[in-house]
C-alpha cells in the first residue's frame, strides 16, 4: 500500500500538528522537489521552459496571493492583474534608478510597493464586502492600468509606452534581459516561488491564518470573540498584494522581457481567478494544480491535432480552450467547489485506507 500509516504514532501535540502527518506526504514532496530542481532543468527544452515551467510557477504564485485574500480571508478581488502591474513597474524603476541593486532584491522589494497600494484599496473592505468589494477592486484595476498608461515617469518616458527589461547580472551571471538563459531564469523563479510558498504555508497554519478564516466564515462572530477585523482584513490585503506584486515582477522580468499597460488588464485578473477557482480556494496546493491545468491546456490542444493529423486552425483551438476552461469552472463550482485540491485529498484518503472501501 502506498499510504500505509500503521506504525506512524503521534505521541505529542507537535507531532499531531506536523505539516506532514503521514510520512509518505514528505516523501512525495521530496520527489516533486527533486524533479523541479534537478531532473526538469536537465531534460526540459527551451520551449518547455518558456511555455510551461516558468509560466506555471509565476501563475501559481499570483493565484496564491489571490487565494490568501479570497480563499482564506474571504475578501473578493478582481484587481489582481493591476497589483501585478504595480510590482512590475516598481521593479523596473528600482533597477533603472539603482542599476547596482541585486535583481532578486529588487523583485522582492517591488512587492512592498504593491502591498502599500493593496492596503490603500483595501480600506473600503472595512465598510463593504461581497459583490460591492469586488466592484471596488475592479475600480482599482481600471485606475491603475490608466495610471500605467498616462504617467510617463513609470516607463521612463519611453515613446512606445512600454517597459523593456535590461540585462541584469547577479554574481556575474545574467538573470534577466535579452541575453539571459531560460535555465537561470527558471532557477530564480523556482527559488522565489518556493520561498513564498513556505511563507504562505506558515502564515495560513498560524494565528494569522486562523484569524483570516474566522473573518471569512463570519466576520461578526469573529469580532465578538475579540478579532480585530481592520487588522485582519488589511493584513490580508497587504500580504496578498505583496505576493501578487512579486509575481508581477517575475512575470515581466523573468518571462515576458517587456510589458505594456494593457498586459495587466482585466483578462489577466480573470485568468488568475480561474486558476484559483479550479485549483481550489483556501488551498496552497490548488494554486499549482490550477496553474498546471490552465497553462498546460492550450499547449495540449495545440499539439494534439498535429499528433493525430487533424486539420484544425489555431483560432478553433483558441475557442476550444475558452470553452473547456469555462466548462471546467462551471463543473467545479457545482460539483466540487473546493477544486482540484479537494479531488487530490479524496484520492489520498482512498489510498490511505486501500484496499478497504471505507
């Protein structure tokens, strides 16, 4: 049996609250990390890096930031792409004003600016919630994209209105820019995403995470038992926006290489929301599962017709992608609201008790 739990005794509260209550979970994670850090970089092609591995990690991080706000704290947001844009433009200004700055430090610092903007737009959550809060964050989306277009200082008054990532070096190795290697960019993205994932896991399992969940489930009851709703909601906006801002900086500096304001428009916000919904709200693992599906689905749909020799145009493939994603969202909202993460939990439960039915 893959998930044999006999002999794994818990003799303390610390053991009972461990991150991996079953030893096989830790082994499975170690195998996944070995694939991510060793096997995939040695075997993946340039196409795989640019179309699958790097975007999956970046979208997972962005969805994780949204999940902190929506899945754990219960605050709806439709402005994720705009906060990603704040992180991208902040990182661009940091590396152009201070070219000597370490690129990784600039990426991590860019999230601070996004967190500040997120708190500013999160203040209305103290008085409104639900659909009305979603509209408030949608207003932030439109305002920030307009600001990216009109404020020339943000893109150094470039005639095209776009930001171009310069060549950035770290310890003598080019990590960003036109001459950067995809292998190096992948490792930088993987390291930052791994760090942010550990941060999110610890936050959601701790006191702050329980505070967010209480606020999400019933804010009035949470306030009655002594939870400071203002602190709970604004910390959720701050941490969520910080993570999303870092994802935005990675999005441009480690993958796109350049960006225009319309790159951070509403379709990107919905794409990240779809990843969070399909993966599972209130789950860290779900962000990765949702990103793998949303990013990998177009690649599969593009390669399958060629494999079987079917004459399907690229426009038809794009329409099929939209239709399938829409159908999946409806399916998960109706059949399994907790998404792919819950499906994996059910499979894991079956493996634990296999071969017995229940």
